[in-house]
């Protein structure tokens, strides 16, 4: 369920953070779902357990997951995942808007693109 691109410039731990967040937001992993153990996920992905541990620590510090000693890591809730993604989206959106303005895209053209995305015509 979690896959990483070993040739990507994005660090593996960051890819794991993003994928877990995505699975939580999509409802694939609802609140209370137990995540794979650090060792099993590291083995599955062919990476160092420290990398997975780093990803889990970041997810926990952001409130997306919670850890229970001796029991593992569990999804804490959707709200924290949504907040984390919202912050990233706002930054990316601002950067895209700046580039669009520099490229000469009019406000009307930008709003038309935004409307297309919001209406689902351009969703991934």
C-alpha cells in the first residue's frame, strides 16, 4: 500500500510521510488503524528502519499518528493529516500564483483554471 520511488529526489522518509497522510485523508486508513511496524515496512520498502522511524516520528509530531509503547503506531485522526496537507498546499498554491503572474497569466485565466480544478475536471 505504501510505495516509494528510490530514484526520486524526494527523501524516502518524506515520501512515506506523504503517502501515509494521503492514505489517512482518502479514508483507506481510518482513525485507529494500526500502521505497519517500522521493521516490516522497512523490509517491504527495502530501506533502513531508521528512515521509517524518522517518518513515523514526523507523523507523530504533527499529530497524524500516535504510538503506544509495545503496541505500535496508530492513525490518530483525519484532522491533523488535513491540517498538515493544508499548510503544504497553501505554500505551493502561493508559489504557483506568483509564477503564473510572472508568466503573464491574467487573474481571469487563473480563476478559470482554479474553477476547473475545483469542479473536478482536472483532478488527478
